[in-house]
C-alpha cells in the first residue's frame, strides 16, 4: 500500500511539474517575469508543495484558493513594480505584487483561540 501511495505521489509530482513548466513557457515572453533586479517571478513558480505532502486534495485546494493569482508577478519593492510598469514593453495586463507592500491580515485574539480549538 505504501509503495502504491509513493507511485501516486510521484505521478502527481510529475503532473504538477509539467503544469508549472507550461505556465513558465506561457509567461516566458513577458519581460516582467524575467527574474533578477528585484523580480522574484510568477507566483506559480514560487509556490512549492512538498512531495511528501503532495496529495490531490492539497494541490486542488491550492489551485482553487490561488486561482488566477498563480500568474501574478512578485517583486521585492513598490519601486521595482513601478519601474516594471514604466519600462515594460509588454502589452498584456499583469498584476504585480510588491513584497514590501503586503501585510498579513490581523485577527482578534479570541478568533485565533477559536481557530486553534477547531
């Protein structure tokens, strides 16, 4: 049974690696996704699901939760984002996520306690 699970995990890993390669090739022509100078890359390229935890439900949940956000570009600062938007030759619409402008949502302590008990 364990061997069968390992085979399934390996097959799922190959499937998702192929999907990531497809996303990368689709985005390769967009100059905003070329890494370096503060550009981290597309969210899909930055997200990694460990093969040990790779189950169909986890991958599906990630795809559903992230949706189109997998194709957004992550950069280090808002200044890098502005530079990309100003100097980019791409004619396609791209959402850029500057890491220095995102914040984790705050929660109330009682909400955290309820979540931990569930």
